């Protein structure tokens, strides 16, 4: 982290020093011209040597790689100006280049490395259980077969099996399952999962280097290395404009024989709107996004997002809320659902089962008072039981009930998507409670809005969740491209396949999404993401609302449009100036001054994002969508 930060400030300070040297040389040149015997060109020559030569070498290095971008034209202009002893023009060009590069470095800053965030998430020490004590040893020293202890709310350090204790773990970061998974004797656990409120004793099955979490790190590292190298908007325009300007300048020199006209054309053609206005537009957009709870980590997102034609969504926590909710109570004859909810909630308040909170929330919404319960017990794997109003209440699962009372199989409702539990009163079946990860209220509106408003031609739902859950959500959202039970590796393969066909947007919120977020044209981390997911994504939506994603899309459209206006408008003015320079009406220094005026106009246009109104989502106004 320190290295990354120091590199950023080192690059920024370097460009700021070049700006200071150039400005000082220009100012002293004017001062010496009227007040000193020192040659006025001397400070300009010093500025060119100190500031121009390093910049030229950087540009030459890019040219060697075949990158004929906007700054290559500036390098040619600097060299030509020096050869023709037009030192002031050369110094002005160096000033413009350094200003643009400083803005670009600032705009491209990243907070930290995704792989560093992955490493920091795992504990560095493991609580190893010995015959009479618990000792902390380094993570890389743990071996398969050894016994470790995972304390409440800790990250599980290795794959293994529970041999003592009972609780629950949040594995949604890794599997995509939206529920905390109960952990009892014999249950498997995954490294990287977050333990609940109970201490668990685990026998390690695989060393950390071979764990599920480690495999995700490896896949993410591969995705990082194979990230496509996409050209920025300014480079794309510069790659076209720069050779045309050089050809025009050469033609001018050939027909007029005037090297000064050649230089004047190059100076006024120096594409400073690309070097300055576009980075400034991006910085303005990043500032506006932050005010709207959107963090832009990779500025290229603002240029690439409008080009995306395929959208891939993770399910849990993205299109859904990422937590179970009680959706249905099916009761036996003449029993009211509210009565069942009341007695079940009265017991569940004593439980730490992952579904307890959903039941308690449902009872709270209906303002149902809790009843007094006694003899509450929750043996591992046998459900929850207790006594309320002298009635024996038992909450268990279908499989356990059918083991005890197989004859009531036809009495139970048919199985459905999601999770369920059954309720017995005095050993008699009375109700089934069903739970699902509920879709966000705006999910259908947002998904329906993407194609007509943002030219997203293909929408895919890719999840680590079960087939039934993914199919259920797909039907609600009218999506046909569905992929369930997907591992991080499979998700990554899907993203790469789609990117070969069209620029691809991926939206997810779990660690298992990190490789796909890294590899996609644009990766957006959504909602209450982990630090790993946030680092892998190009943008992070801080609020749990899809309207923020739509705001980001509109902001990126505005950014791209303003950037194009600044670039194309600046190029058009430069073309006009090049014509006058070719005709001999503009000198190199005058051309540099005119280019600065063009810069000011482009910068004022770039600042429209800051001066303008807040970017708002509009998918709620879509005529083609209907709410869930």
C-alpha cells in the first residue's frame, strides 16, 4: 500500500516540478528581456533541458511500442522548435504536456491493490488446539488433519470439518448463497467464510494454500494479468489526429519551403484538449460521482461504460437483497397464519439459527407480541422446540418430520424454491414457513430499462446459487440467459467469452465475483461489498440501490459526451489555426498562445460537469417496465 501511494505521489510531484520549471523559465525569459543582461533564452533552454528531455524520452518509449498518441505530436513540435531556436514555443508546449500528464496521473490514481486486499482479509495466525491448550501459529504452518478453533466473527482460515460446536457461517462471499449456513457436527466449512456468534472447533482438511479461498486468489491473479489493454479515448483520437497533423505540416513545408510555417502548424496542432481537457472532465466526473455515493476507482470506467452492450449480473445482493425473508406461511385447516407466526417467533427469539431473524422481522412488522416460552431447546440437527401455553411446539425441517411421521407425506405442501421449515404442535403438523432471497423492488424496472435506454443488447444472470433460486428470479425479471451454481472460475470464463463478442459490464458484490469484476470491460461492485470486491471493481456503488448504477451510466454518458465535445471542438479549432499557420498568418509563439486559448475553452467545457445539475436515474420513468 505504501509503495503504491509513494509511486502515485512520485509521479504527480514529478509532473508538478516540470510545470514549475516551465513556468519559471517562461516568466524569467520575459523578465530578462527587459531588465537584465542575461540572455532571455537561457532560462527557456534550462527549462527545455530539465523538463523537455525527460518528457521526450517518455514519448519515444511509447513510440517504440507503436503507440502514436496525442503526445507524440507534441514531442515532434518540441524538437522542431529547438532546432529552429523557437525556445519560447518549446517551453509552452512542455508546460502543456506536463499539465495534462499531472491531471492524468491524478485521475488514474487507485487506492490499493486487489490482491493485497485479498491477502489482508485472511488471518495471519491460526488458533491451533493442542491436547491442553490453544496456541497461535502462522497460517502457513497449519497442516491437514490438525485441529483449529475459529472464534466468533473471525474469518475461517482453512477448509475443514466441524468436530465440536454449533453455529452458522456466512459463505455468501464465496458461494453466492444468500443465507448463513448452519454448522453442526460433521458440517464442512470453507476458508474465507465469516463465522457467526459461536465458537467452532474444526479439523483441517486442506492446507490454506490448497483451499477454496486460495483458488479464488489464483483465479483473480490470472484475471489481473490477462486484463485487456484498452486504449483510452484521448489516445484513440490522438492516434488519428497526430499523423494527419504531421502530414499537413510536412505538406506545408514542402510547398512553402518555410520551416517556421512547419513549426507553427505543429505547435497549434498540439492536441492539448486531449492532454488536458479530457483528464479534467474525468476528474470532474469522479468528484460528482463521490457526492452521489459512487466511488470511481478506475477512471477508464467513465469512458468504457457507454460502450458496453452485454450486462452480466450476479444474483445475491445485486438483483436481490442478499438476505432471507419470510415469504409464505401455509397452515393446516382452521389455523391462522398470524397465530403460527406469533408462536414461532416466540421461540425463535432464543435461537441463533440463520432464519430466526427473518421470522422475527416478519412478526415485528405485524406487531405481534411475543408469548412466554419455557423448556426451549435446540439440539444439533433436530430443530428448535419449547413449551408455550402448555403446548409442545417444535420447529424442524421436512426431512426430519418425514423420518418421524412418514404417513403425512401427502399432507405436506409440495416443495418450492428457497428454504422452508415445518411447525408441529403437540407432535401434529400445523404449518410450513417458506423463505426466499427477495428481489429488489427496482430490479425489474432497472433490467427492463437497460436495452431501450442504454443499448444493452444482452442481459445475463450468473450466480453461485442453486438452479431453483436462479430460475425463480429469472422468471420474475423476464431473463432467459441464466447460469446457476457457477464457481468463480466458471463466471470468469463466461465473462471472457462474452467479451470476445462485445464490451461487457459485470455487476457483483461477493469475493467470488472479484475475478469477473477484474476481467470485464467494466466491473461494478454493488451494495455492502467486501474490500476485496471493491478493489477488483472499476467503480463501487456505496448505497444498496440500482438507481445508483443507472446514475453512473448516465454520468459516464455525460463524461464521454463532454470529453468528445472538448476533444473534437478543440481539434476543429486547431485545424482552423493550422490553416492560418500554413498560410503564414500565425507564428510558432502566436500558435502556442492560441493553443492556450483553445485549452481554456476546452477546460471550461470540461468543468460543465461540476457546474451542472446532479445526474439522476430515469429508469423509474420507463414505460416498458412494470414493477415486481
